[in-house]
C-alpha cells in the first residue's frame, strides 16, 4: 500500500512540474515566487524526502519496531531513489550557477543532495543489518 502511494505522488509530481514550469516561463516572473529553478529544486527535495522517509521506515522495520520482515526491499528502493536524487540535484547545481536568492533553486538542490545522502546512509545501515541476520 505504501509503495502505491509513493508511486502515485511521484507520478503526480512528474506530470505537474512541466506544466507549472511552462506557466512560470510564459509569465516571465523571474526573481520572486516560484521560478523554474526553484520548482526543479523543490521537486528534487520532495523526492529526496520521500526516499529518506522510505529508508527510515525500512530501518525501523529491520529493527523490529515497525511491521515484520527485514526491510531489505524498501532499503534497496530508497538507495536507488537516493542515488537518482543526488544525480538529478547535482545536474541542477551545475546548470544553475546563481547563488542563494537568485531564483535558481541552488539551495534547494543542495538540500536535496543532503536528503539523498541521508537516505543512502540509512538504507546502507538497513542492508548491513539484514545481511548480518541472514548470515
């Protein structure tokens, strides 16, 4: 059930972002509000947050605090999504050279990288814990 909800949110985000970005560009409202760079960084951060939550849930599951099972599948998904977020936000940081406050979304992209790294670390702890129990 949780994976269906996460998939639905990701699908909605990927369908909604191009629509909002094109609407922002046509109004030429650069500097204040939701610029295309900020929108891209916000999407990166939301997906990074989802992957960090998923990694935290899989870690709790592996510790026996939430549900049953090793949490291995959730950790693998969180690790892959975290890696994608890091790559996507890294591209964002290299494409948009402006600093904080310029509307480029650089701070949001850096925050997304931190969330992606957090999710990968939590997922790695979960995978190490599941290997230790299996072996």
